[in-house]
């Protein structure tokens, strides 16, 4: 396994596939089935190179099996914090400690960028992810945002790490 920054030559469709398969697996029973079934190949290609975001990829040989995007906080009230926007693995790589390696790498990169405080958002009903972040030392804050995915109202809760956690 190798974890490295996204390269110009990396296949954006392969990165999008990690998001697509992860969403369909992880959010089953949380996000409406019709929405998950409607996710098309390449749905995240346009998000991969968003200005101001950084992306790490995890590879198994030549295959991209995980990805994480991060940046300076997108929330003005938390401008001095780092934000983990996403962290996803292909389903067959979940539960094998690869997520821990990827999360550790992202935290390391955000700390190298000068952030002592880091946060992320996770769907309230995604208990598996919440337990994962809590084991890693993230703490739930009292902040949340309302979201609507596939016509279903969902709550995202904030988890903090570092001085915030």
C-alpha cells in the first residue's frame, strides 16, 4: 500500500469509482436506495481537482483503492482549522485497518500545513464511521448541519481533533 498526493496522471474515473462504490456500500439504509442506485460512473470526477483542496490517494499496486480530500476550513468561523472533506475506501478494503492509515496520513498533512485543530462532518446515522473517528481520538462537537440527500433530510454532526477534540 502506498499513500501519496494525487498526480496529474492519476485516473480521475478510478478515484470517482472509490467514492461511488463506497457511497453505495456505506450509506445503504441511510441514504435512499433510489438515490444510491442513480449514482452514475464518473459522478465525482469534477470534484477531484477542486481549487483549494488537496487529495491523497491510497494505491494497492497500480489500483487506486482509497482517497481523501482536505483543505483549510470552508467555514469562516473556523478559518484557522483544517478540514477533512472526505475519506473513502473501496468496500473490499474496509475493515482491514487501511482507513486508519489513510486518516493518519491526512492528519499528518494537515498538521504539516500548520493546523493544530482539525474537523470533519459525518452523517449522524453513519455509526460505523462515527465509531471509527472516535477510536482515532475525534470528539463529537455540538455543531451539526442539516442536509437533504435523495429527498431525505439528514443530519451531519461535526467531529473535532486536536485542541478542538
